[in-house]
C-alpha cells in the first residue's frame, strides 16, 4: 500500500489531536499509515494505549530532519505550514493541509519585548511590518495550494476567513467528525433527568487564549441567571490546560452553585460524565462528543478578548455550513444578537429536554458522521498535487531574515 504520514506533534489532548487520530484510523484501511509525533506525544501514546497495530510511529529527532518517500502523502493541520522546514527535507511527497481553526493560516509574528522611545512602540511597529510581509507571502502560497487541491477547511467559518484574508474561494471541505462507535443507535435518545439538581457541563481544553473568555462569560451568566436562583446547579468542568489557575480563581468567586472538577477524561469515564449532565456548553470536537451522546448541546463561539457585550447562545443544531465555533472578533453586532440569553437556554432545556437532546444528537449524525468524513478524506488525499518541495521552501522563506540566519548559525 502507498505510504501516508500524519503529522501533528503535540503532548496534550485537544480537538485537532483527537481528529487526526481518528483520521489515521480511517486511512489505515486504505494506506500504510505512520504517525510522526514527539516522544510521548498524545497521538502516538494513544496508539500504543489502544494497542493499534496497523499504524506505525516515528518519533521526531530534533537533531535531524525527515525525508519522506517521493510517492508518499503527508497529512497535517494547516498551521504547521509555517514550521515544516524545521522537521522535513524537501521531497516530492504530496501534502494535504487541513485547516482546523479559523486562524490556522493567519500568521502572527512572535511577541517581543516592547521597546519605546518618546512613547513610540518600536516592537509593535516592526511586528506590523513583518506581519504585513508574511501575509503577502502567505496569500501567494495559499492561492497555489488551493489551485493544486491541497487546501481543505473544516467548516464555513474557516472558508470565510480564507476569503477575508486571501481572497480564496474554494469548495475543499472536510468537516470534523465523530467516531462511528460514539453513535449509540439510530433510535431516539432516552431521557434521564436529575430530579434534585441541574447538571451543566463544560468540556474542552482550558487555555489562557481564546476559550477562557467564553467560559468566563458562561459562568457569569449562569451565576446571575434567574434559573440558578430557582434550581440547584452543579457545574462540571472536564478539561485542563494553562488557563486552569485563572479558572480556579473564577470558580472560587462563585457562591450560588457548586463545581465538580474532573480534569481530562477519556473513554468510558468521559461518557459517564456526559451522560449525567443536562446541558453542555462547548465548541469544536467537544460539542460533537456531547451532542452525539444525547446531551443537549450549546455550541459556543470563541474570543481572544473578554466578552463585555450581550452575547447570546445557540444550540448546535442551529449551526450552518458545518461550523463548530466562530471568532467573535470578526463578527458584527447583528451576529451577536442571534440566539437566546442564558435564562432562555436553560429554561428551554429544562422544559423540552427530550426534544433538544434528540435534535442535538441527530444533527451530529447527519452532518458530522465518520462515513461522510471517510469519503471526503480519501478524495482529498487522492486529489492534492502540492509537494513538500514547495511547502518546505515557503516555510523557510516565511521566516524573518534574522531567524533564517539563526537557522544556519545556531542549529
């Protein structure tokens, strides 16, 4: 069989890691699949833990680069486009870039210490120049990747960002998906309600970047809701990450409901917590995982800044174009006005639990199934004509000149 490599070196569990592991499993039926990962990386560790024998593993050696066979294929998240030269030698191996986040292909020049003179911020000024230059280079490469059928988006939000920044119109779509084993059955969800309490779930990584702000907003709105004053609330936190310390302070300040902190959960342990909750607030893969188990799921959007306006909520089945989370920083006031406020959302689930549970579950079955993803993945892998020669060259050229010199002199 032809060789296919999956590349996503990461030590933590997140939506992209989970998605690429599932993709590797699907593709291993049709290709000789190898995962390229860091030592003790999450994907490779899961392959070992699950005793998956038909997927090979290559551990990165940061003292040497990897040369892939010319007739092989490399699948990776699009954000790694800017780093490929650190890990790979140029070759005719074909490359498929899967954009799994609206900002995957929006380059950001690394932060530097502010250097000010007479109230002029030189670090900000030069970072803007570098960002402008890098955006111009990226625009040219993205257009080429699109022409060569190598660029795929996970949803309509990613597509909108590609058009906004690069003027790219394309129909290459591979939505995120749930595993077939996660689909309980085709029968309606059986409703199990908790008579003495109402259980709310957050499932997802707790970062200090774009998720923590919407999580803080959810907690604020639950705390001040009329529903919380009239019902016993238990708020379950499933996830971990660099923002957990900040979240601890937030939870300590809330007095009118209790928290259950579970850390990172997988498999049967995760399913048990999802099944005991009455509503989930989540985004991305996490939203699919709760909805497919019949938990009424509110699909959250994300924000890189604190939310100081009236953001309203929507259920996952109200989403369009496979979208599993939007960047609120790009949206107009008209977008923010859609949906329900917290009291309306909680009361609707409380009074129409079975309806919301089944609508949430059926939406995922229809639009985010493994069967559909398998077809699109195979089409994408077969169609791409972009090679690692072009991608590695761009990756190196996208670096500022001082970093290119560092590459040569301080390897």
